[in-house]
C-alpha cells in the first residue's frame, strides 16, 4: 500500500463564508436579541471567534484587514439575518481601523491580546480630557455606544483641556479618542427604542480615568502607521458603507419573507393567493428595482473607492459618490420595507412578526446620520462646484 499522505488542514473560512455559516444561528437568536436589547453571549462569542469584529484591524498586528468591497458584502449578509447583529458588527469592526493609527504594540494589546476584543465608540466629543504628565485624565458621559455590554474597551470621544482651556489643533478644538478598559467605565441602561433594539447602544460614563497618551488617537487626520488601502478610506465612509449594507440586507430579508407569505396565503375579500393580485405584482416589481439599483450603485461606489485607495489617493469625487450611494441605498431600502409592510396587512402589525421588526429597524437606520436627506444636499454642493465641509463627505 502507498504511504498515507499527511493530513492537510482545511483552508481558513473567509469572512463572507463565516457570515453565511453564522446566519442560521443569528436568525434563531433574533427574538432573544430583540428582547434582551443586546447580542446573546454565545452569539457574540461565535461572531468574535469567526474574526468578524477584526475585519478592519491591520493584518500586521493580527487582524484580517479585509478588502472594503468584501467587507460591505459581509455586513449585508449579516443584515439579511438580523439588523441589530449586523449593525453591532459594523460599528465594532469599522472602529478597528483606528488600530492602524496607533503604535503597533499598543494596538495589539487592545485588539489582539485582549480575548474577543471589541472597542465600543461614541460619535460626539462630549467628554473632557485634562492634560497631565504622560497622558490625560478623562471624565464625561458618552451617548450611543453600540455593543458596549460586550466590549473590552470603550473609546470616550474627548476634547483636550490644557491649562484650563480647550487646546487647539489646526485652529480647531483638539479632539481624540481615549481608549479605556471596560472595567473603568460605568454602563448606563439607556437603549429603550422601537427598532434596532439588539444593538445595545447604551450610554457610558468615565470619571477621572487616567489614559496614557499612547492609548489616544485623533479621529481625523492621523496617518496610518501600518496596513494598506483600507486605512486611506475616511472612517466615516467606512461606517457608512456598512450601514447601507445593513439596510439592504434588511430590505432583502423583508422581500424574501413576503414572497413566502404571498405564495401561501390569501387576502381577505380577494380570490386566490396574495401573489395573484396585480397591486402585489406591481409593488414587488418596483421594490426589486429599488433594491437592485440601490445595491448596484453602492457596490460601484465601494469598488471605485477601493480602487482609488489601493492606488494611493482618495479624491473628493470618490468620497462624494460613496456618500450619496450609501445614503441612497438606505433610503431605497426604507422604501422597499415600507411598500412590503403595506402589502402585508394586519398580520404585520404584531410584535414578533418579522416584517414588523424590519419596519421598526429600517426606520431607526434612516434616522442615523448616514441616512439623512441632508447628505444629498452636501454632494449636490460638491458637484455644483460650491464650497463643501469635507467632514460631511
């Protein structure tokens, strides 16, 4: 007999494959996610162990540094399974881009050496960091910190105070993220919403916590110290691409749920199955046009952004295109869900109905900054040759 061949280990599962493999568990957990207003611990651990929270952490320190088009598709797959789960992953994973802007040993300690590490961030610099020897003393209450109950670290967004005054950087108040171990923060139970309940986007408080300067990072303008193209994409647009992907995933799941309903059920005062009604056929055709066009525009803008970032420079033109593509995808996804909710009748008004949950979730997503109608105005100003606040692109 020929000698036996050595065992060959299976190739690592790609993030996209991992998301698809996790989808049944996520769907099965959806009611628990909604009721608990956070991801169940076993689900969080499964997602963390699949590496999805580290998709944007540099490969050089132990992350996977997934290319941006693949990243957006991963979040979309998770969004098809559950909006809150996908949102929590996008928030945690995208903040991982800041690992490239910190000293590698410090970033490794935070994102890699800490088991199943996630850093929960917050959008507005409402905390204060007083300059002291070696770093800062940080105090403040911070809102909208997605996934903080499962986080290993929180990132207060601070204004720097030196000698009793706000310190300036490039003529503007200096802001930083200061990374604080979760056991040095107090989590407040504030996330009581009608949609996206499972994101666990609570507030937290830090009180006179010392943060070494090396554990702080500028939210904008800090050069990447390691890694490649992913870190040339503005982090706000990194978040936006993921948020749009969540919305498209929700809309696709809503359509699929309705297809199942329409092929099995009849409407009151109508003959035959729901799918036989002309208004249903028209609305479904329109909804498919909306979701497919929104997704096509988003992925075109994402790929164009990735190509430019890979070449070394990201232009305002690419930023404007991605900004409007993400907003438009969110708005079209909302139109899809609204139209399908209307077709679904009284059954969809009850708690626990999947289309009801989609209806609630999508209308929280549209309230987020990435889905605001004002984003159309900003890109319109750019394309008309007017002055634009670059921070809004």
